[in-house]
């Protein structure tokens, strides 16, 4: 598992779209960790990880731009569904529900990252260079 740590300055330089991508990644990491802890029957850790995932989903949902139209409304419904399933999965310790959430979130994250990549390809070179400089502040472990 690749963990990314960002300096505060680099984090502040991220666009809202990039921050959303980081939140998706963090949520998936917590869900995957929860499934690993479930196999070890460490239900306290499972609870912690699922609560973190739930918090992230709520934060992503709170950042929806409803001026974007029907897509925002549909994403809100998906996020609400995920949040409800997280509560059920945490209460029942149902690995299949967590896997379903991972599936849904992976699809959304993949689409989100592809859209960001497409938009980034349209950026002027000077903007791309600035992004590379800020991304260089990332530390990988």
C-alpha cells in the first residue's frame, strides 16, 4: 500500500478537484484497511476505519456543487447510499457490504481521475509546470 503525505503548503495548493481525488483515495484506503482488520477479527480497528470512511463520505458530499446540475443530485444520492451502507456494514461487520462500497467508490474515483486528467491535458504548459512543482512537495513512503 502506497501512503502519500503532503506538506501543508502542497495541500493548500491543490485544486478542489485534486482534494476530492485525495479524499476518494483516503476513503478507499480506510475501507480496505477495515476489510483487513475484519479478517484479523480486530473489530475495534474495523469500527475506527469505517467511521473514518463515513466521515470522508460526508465531507465529500458536503462539498457538492449543486449548480452543476443533475450530476450533483445523483452523486448526493450515491453518497447517501454509501453512508447508509457504511453504518449497516459497521453494525453487522458485513465484509460483502464493504466490498460493495469499495466497488462503487472505485468506479466514481476512476471516473473522477479520468475527468481531471482530461482537463489537465487542456491546461496551458505554464499551469502544468506549477502543478508539477506543488506535486513535488509530496513525500511517498
